[in-house]
């Protein structure tokens, strides 16, 4: 059964307009686990509602009162959020997913690889299971990653192919609008490492690389501009995850938004997992329905 705490800022109960209205944020009780909140401060507008959830294990070792005091303290330290909290017991992934449905959250958020005495959010366990089953966008960030310092926000959106629907996931458009962020579309032409394992010689270094034309990338950027969203585009070449991470650093982006298949989630060895493990930026995983 949920134990809930009210917000110190009133949260309206009337129906809100569609979009990014409510975000469920999972915390594990550690300072590292709160890294995601520092990023959400820069990525969410003033109208969003934050629901903090803290999951206790099925033991008597940790008391609910302690968890309640912790979440009340988080509210005090992050007063800019319109928030309330939930304390639950049980399996972290199951309780987070249940709360996401019960709260009708539009997105979830958590810090990955954060270990605490109360719960552990490890990529490959809780975070992986949440991404795989939530069916909703999930904001993820590695512990200790600080938000980008810039006057204007920027979102990096890698596109593997020409979009058949909207040029970017709806949540990316929502975040861009509410923060006046620039959306930078990139397409990576795979360029694998071909160095000789013995000598280290890489013939690709001495051979001019001709990138194929990708007119659809410019079309996608133009569609965003026509929707009054600042947008740029760039064609990259290289190992996909390395090119994406490098572009994120060079452009000092606030967020990297990646689409992934709903049924696969963040699968082992994929580009999304590689970016998550190494990213020094917040990452947004957006589910895309199977064709």
C-alpha cells in the first residue's frame, strides 16, 4: 500500500492539457541518486508535476518513517518542483512500474548505477527493466554527471533512418518548446574500426571518406522549424555510439534523446546501452512501437 506525502506547492487535480504533465522520479536515498533531479531542473517547465518514489525492501531493517523524512527533505532542497512523494515496499522495478501506471505518469526518471542502502538502481537490473516495460519515455543520467552550463538549451537527437512520422518523439518537442531548446538532428553513417590488430594500421585514415547524401535529414529539420522549434542538422561518420557521444560533448548538449524498440528496450550491446554507460549528459530513452 502506498504511503503518500503532499507537495509543498499545491498540485492541481483538474485535468491538464496533453503533453509532459507528470514525471515519476525514482530515488534510492543517496546523493548520487538525486543527480537526475539536478538535470530535470533544466529540462522541465514550471507546469510539470514531479512524483518522487522511494522503494523499501521487504525487511524491517529500514523504516518507512525514515524514508518519509528523506523525501520531505528532498522537497525542501528542490523547492522549484511542484511535487509530492510515495513510499512503497517490494521489488523496486515492479513498484516503480505500478506507480507509473497508477499516477498516469507521462515519463519516468532515475539515476543509473547508483547504489544505496535502501535500493540499487543498476543499468542491467532495475533501470533496464523499467525502460523495457514502462512503454513511456525514461530520463536517465549517470551519478555525478553535472548539467551542462549554457545560456540556451540544446537537445541532441540521433536518427538512424528517415522518420516515417514526426521528426522527433513528442516528448522531445515538448521539452524543446518549454525550454526554448535547439534540437540538433544527427545521422551517423557507420564507419567501423578496420585497424590491423598487429600493426594498428588503419587504411581508412588515409582514404578520403565520402558521406552519402541524406536529404531527409534536412527535411526533418525543416519540419521542426516550420513548427517553430529551433533545429539544426549534421551528418556524422564513425562508430555510432562514439560519434553520438563526441557530438554531445562538442556541442555541450543538455540531453541526448534516443528512440528504442518497445519490446527490446535497451538491449545488451546496442547503441543506446553504450551511450548510457558512457554518457556525460542526461539521456532520454523514448519507446518506439514495433512496425
